[in-house]
């Protein structure tokens, strides 16, 4: 393999495919993020109630309950008896992400994603290459601490400071202007990713991402590298990937070309920036652990430390 270059990712793909195709999945994700937000906003803004509530718990068209299963788990551990609709909503959300891919939530729904993407883009533009190396297992420890805190205190502690909940609630209820805590938390995440640890929040600390990675580890939506023979090792995909450790196994000419790691958010950015169309997003059979093989061992074989 030739030595990796540190050129800015993107121009080669734009030259090869045109600006639109070199940003297609990014545009699709921003559109999806805006659409999810719009579902919640039509009520407060125009009196047309499509979805009432927030990402934590909502009801769509008066019939479809959707509940964040992590919020429900904290609530149960805190000793609260959930309503039936909340349980049904959590089962529906769990089922969808388990079937598809858990971390689709991170790149297609979460309102914090544009903040961390912006920090990563600014890091690249400023040529900031170094940063504090954090253990990827940290987010799983944070997740355990979040659940334990509810159990010990009898209060859903995390939701009082969860950046995802704070930002989404503020966007939906129009309290951004008054939300000093929201801006402080969002600015802290941006600065942390920019100046301390690249992709530090989503990749190493966020317990919501850790939870959805666990939920969707056998999901069917995955990126593959069907044209990996065309790869010239430019490293552009590694530079834009929020979880770059997931890419290498798929590019090796041994084993599967499918990125099975539950850390992959299916953001599609690697597809965008590859000038040779190495990657594609599609449905794939999940890689189930062989009988008698611990699930963690299956993941580790693909270089996935989570
Ligand atoms: S491998 Fe591709 S789709 Fe998966 S997280 Fe990285 S850039 Fe996104
Ligand atoms: S897969 Fe594409 S973007 Fe990634 S290193 Fe190979 S040629 Fe570059």
C-alpha cells in the first residue's frame, strides 16, 4: 500500500463524479434530519400536528407512539411504571433499529450530528491532525453509568443533561433563545471535537450512540466495498469517516467486503468522497456469531473495539 496522503478529502471525488454526486449522501442526510425535525415543528409553528412530543417520546398522527428505548430503560430502572403506549413505542423503535442498523439514528436523525460534522469539517480545513486519543470503550462505560445513575437515584438523571434531548426539545419548543444550557452544551461538544478529541463526542463519549450500536449490531443496512479492487489508497474515506476504524477490514482483499461493524453509522460519506465509487450502501445479510462464539469476539474479528 502506498503511503497515505493527507490531502483534503473531496476535490478528487468532485473532479471524478461532479459536485452533486460527491455530496449526494450528505445532502440526503441533511434533508432527512430536517424532515424529522419538521414532523415535530409543524404543530408548534402552524397548528398542524403531525408528530407531538420529542425524540424521547412522541405520537404521530394520533395513533403511532414512538419512544426512545434508552429513555424507557432509564425510566424503568428509576422505578417508574411506564404507560402501555410508551412500551409499544419503545418496542417499535427497537425493532426498526435492530432490523436496519442502530446507528442510523446517529447520522440520519440525531440533531447533534450536524454540530459534530461541522467540527470535523473545520478540523480538516484548519489542518488539525492531532488530538487526544480516547478509548472507544469509554462510551459504553458512560452508558453503564447513565443506567446505574437511574437505578441508584430513582431519577432519570441523564435526560436532564442529554445534549440530544436538550437540543431537540429546544428546537421543537422554540426555546433556543432562552436556552443558555443548550447553547453551552452544544458549544462544548463542538469545541471538544474541534480542539480536544477528533470525533470525540459521538465516537467516544455519547451513550446514546453506544446504545444504538448495541441495538443494531445485526442490522441489515450496511455499506460494502464491492469495487475495492479499484481503491488507490488515497485515504479520503478514512478522513471523512466518523468511525474510521471500521473501513480497513472491508478494503482488504480477504474476507467480506461488507462493513458489519455496529459502529458504522451508514452516513454514506465514504461513498461520497471516494473518487472510484468503491463503496455502496445496501441491504446485506447480518453477520451472526457462530454457535458458541461470544458476540464481542465476532465484532473484534473485524477490528471493532466496541
Ligand atoms: S464507513 Fe462510511 S458509512 Fe460507515 S461511518 Fe464511515 S463514512 Fe459513514
Ligand atoms: S476506498 Fe476510495 S476514498 Fe477510500 S482509500 Fe480507496 S480510493 Fe480512496
